[in-house]
C-alpha cells in the first residue's frame, strides 16, 4: 500500500480525492491518504498557526511549534521510509520518472502544504527532505499541488486503472508525449475523419503510426525532450518522416 500524508490547515480540500480513479484506488486500499491539521497542536487560547514575520513585511508566516508537532506526530503514523516534501514555488519541478521511482520503491511521502507567506524556515531545516513545485508561479497554498502529486502517484499503482497498460502509454512515461487518440464516430458532423490507418486492422501499421505521431507531437511541442531520448534507428526514421510530412518546420 502506498501511504501518503499531508500537513494542512485545510484538510477538507482533500475530500476531492474520494472521486474517480483515485477514490476507487483508496477504497480498494491500494493507497492511503492521511491529513493532519497543525491547529490540533496550536497553543491555547487562540490556537494560532501563524504570526507576523520577524523583521517586518507583509502577510503572515506559519509558526514552527504547531507545524513541528504535527510533522513529528505524522511520522509516527506512517511507515519508516518517509520522504518529507515541502510544496513551494522555490522547489524543483518533478517529472514522471521521479514519481515512477518513488512508487516503485514504495516510499511514503509526507507533504507540507504551506499557506500565507510560507512557513518558518526552521521547519524546512529541521524536517524537509525536498521541495517540490508545479511550476514558476505562486498559488494560495500547497494543498492543490499536494493533490496533483498524489493523483499522479496513485494512478501508477497496479490495479488503480481499469486497464493495467493504460499508464504505460501516458505522456512522459517513456520520456515523450502520447500519440493522438480517436473514438466514434468515424466522421464528425463537420467532416473530420479518423485516420484511415486506425481503421485498417493492421496492428503493425497502427503501432508504427502511433509511434510516429508520439515522436512528432513531442518534436512539435517539446523538442527539448527528444534530446534526452535514445531513439532507435526505426524511431529516427519515423521522426524524419513526420518532419517531412509537416514541412520540417522548427
């Protein structure tokens, strides 16, 4: 079982994980998600979890004491191999391969979802193993980022998807984008048709077309990804064909 936890002052947000593929995986006990609210460890009478920053400045900062207590408690409730991650715009962007490795290693992850101007730096020094970011932008808190990573990890678990091969064909699973997908009808009301090869029943031609399209879409949208791939001679030829068919534009 993959065990994921989160420290958040808004645990109700994680009710969204009860739905769809992820909800079914949790219900089937393929994964477990626990939330701990640092307000439970805040000091009376006000149960505050934030305070004004030393040195002045706008906003509030999440305090060390309730966060420290919540994290320490959470670690006693999770398996021994725990990776503690702070969700921050200063963190590194995580790719599919990194998430694949965590899931294969069955490593538990404890996310810290900050709010306000962030968390007391001493929490990061004391507890955080890594900082993750969804991108170079700022959100109101780390909860949505935590759910994004949880979703991306849980769907990798065997048994979480209806077809066990579905995840293997996703974009980024092999360092490139997925191929285009089509379903009924064969022809839309405005005349757009499904590529004939997909209706041919020739599995070799279909497989070749899909690989060509996958490589081509990667080249068109994220050519930097191709620099990291070791393409076979056949793949190189497919990419040459795609470029020729699309005018070899850069």
